C-alpha cells in the first residue's frame, strides 16, 4: 500500500509558527529522508505563510522530485491584484488547491467580514479546492458549502479545537459530524497525535476519530501528519492509523492513507 501524507510544510526562511520545529529551514530533501524512514511515498505540501517564498519552494520541490509532491498554495487575500490568480492557479507545477489556515489575529474575521467573499465563487468556477482550519466557524463553513456545492472544501486537522487536547479537543464534534452530510466537505485527519496528552498510540482519541470517519467515510477522511509539529516519530504517525485502529482495514485503509486526498484534489498520484 502506498501512503500519501495530506499535509506537510517545507520552508526556506521565517519564524515557524505555533509548535513547529524552531528551524530557519526545512527542505524537500530533508522531508524526503524522513518520509523514507517512515514509509511515506508522497506528500501534499502546504506552503507556510511565515515564508514569503514558500510557494516557489513548493513548485521547485514538485519539479525536482516528480511524482512525490503536490501543493495547496496561498496568496495575500488583502491585495486586490491577486483576485485574478485563482483562474490560472492550477497551471503552475503541482498547484492543485489553496489553503489559508486563518489562525493569525488579523485573519480572525476574514471568513465573515467580506474579505473572502469573492474567493469561494472564484474557486468554484476554477475547480480549485480550498482547505482551512475551520473548527471555530463550522456554521459559517456550512453556509459556504451549501452556497457553492461544486466547491471542494477541506477542513484541516480533524476539525478539532486548535491547541486543545483529549476531551476538550472534541468540543465541536457534533457540529463537525453534521457537516458530513454535505458531499463537498472533506476532513484532513492531520495532526491527530497532538490532540492527545497520552503516549503513543494515543488511544483516548481513537473513538472520536472513529466517529468522524464513520460520518465522512473513507473517501473524505484523509490521513496526514503536519509532521514538523508532531509529538511523536513520523513512523508512529503512520502506524497509529495502519496498525492501531481495528476499524480501519482493507480498501478503507487505502483510501484514508492516500487515495482519498489524491482523488479529492485531482492529483494523478501513482498508487498501482
């Protein structure tokens, strides 16, 4: 079974945010080495906003390592000059979607103050999927998804409460489960280990993950790591899903571990 990580970062400058490794750089070559040790075959790059050159670095990684990477890029939403970029976004090597985490203080209201109103219809017309960390505005995301049924949306990091752990991390779970009824919404099951204060295999969050999986199904529930801020080894991020979840087996496991995210964003990754 080939495995694709639904979220990793590489960067060449800047100060990493949150709990990411406090390193000034993390290159594609360094990432590939860690992927090889963990048994991961491909990865969806998410250029981080702390590095203004991160989109270019991702394109270079796609070009230099054919078949290994695709990208969910970004651009400055406040700059009116960027409004036409979505139409040609997927013409760049490996650029298959867009992602704004919306976690910085100045971004806190962008989903509701009009800043992003033009983005949703433009991305829907262009067939560009969008990912965001939507746990704090799930009702708004529902309205966006309903208004733009042909726009593929991805909720980051299991849709759980950012920076919370254990039961507190699942505080918005019921809202998250109801969103699964909308066929254009998917979940990245990325960063799962960080939501537990327990040691590997983080059993206290398994039931919650099972509920999310049951709601969204194997084709809309994407395994991944965000490895540069995980509290465990890369290989353990893999085996938590491939060995420790008795309800995740067979074809379902194959979809979760890579086929699902590739299909959702239109990445022609070679699985066979």
